[in-house]
């Protein structure tokens, strides 16, 4: 007989400090992402079924996916990036993102949050153009429900790219957007 079990694999960004904070986070996410009172993509998992329940898994295991997030905690200047709740408010307001769209971003995160998260997870020189793909207008910071100062982090990452390029002997960003190929 096969055992019935549930094994969710959420990212650590899905953890909330206390159960009492759930309502606040749900309001932030829905209103910032789509302007709705509640998102339609929220799941609640409560663990294994209890003895008197007829439905639910017999066993319940949770594996938290880190993807380098704990490494970011060490950087006092940029750790606020980890506060992102993936609402998309910064994408919706960003003039650069609205013009180029999400497919121009090379990894899971796109838009302004992608421009600061991707280099921190994959290294400043993985996609050195990302911190420069911004007008620094500040609209993203204004709409961010968790108050990430995205323009400040972008400036810090630009400095990191410049330092890495100087260390590696690269003087320019390449063919205009910092790609690794092309003249430069």
C-alpha cells in the first residue's frame, strides 16, 4: 500500500513571521500585484490529517528552498532585497520593464526586482547589464509594499559590476547593455 503524503517545496520568501501576520501579507500581495482584495494563487497547507479527519495526507514534509538567500543575509546593504513578496508592483510601474517586457530578463525574476535579485544570486558578472537596465526614476521603490529601496540597491550593484570589471580588466560594459559578447 502506498502512503499518502504531501511534500511542498516553497521558497523561504514564503515564510511569514507569525500566523497573525497572514492577513497583512495576503492584503499586500493581492492589492500590490493585481489590485484585487485577495490573490487567486494562494495555497494553505496545514500538515497531516488528524485522527478524526477523513481527508488529507498521512504524512507531511516541507523542504524549504534557499537558492542562495541565506548568503544574501550577510550583505547589510542589499539584504532588503529578500523582503520581496513577488507581487509584481515594481514591474507594473517600471518604464523600462513596460518597454522591453519580461523575456529580456535572463532568469526567474524580471523587472526591477530581477535586476537586483539575479546578480545577487548568480554573481555580478553573470549578467552585468541588469543593474544598468533602469532609469533610476524611483517609481518601483514608491510602489513596493515592503519598501525595498530598489534604486539604491541598483546603484550598489552597479558599483559591484564596475569593481568586478576593473578586477577582471574589462573597462566597458560591452555592446551597450553590458552583454558579454560584442565589441567592447
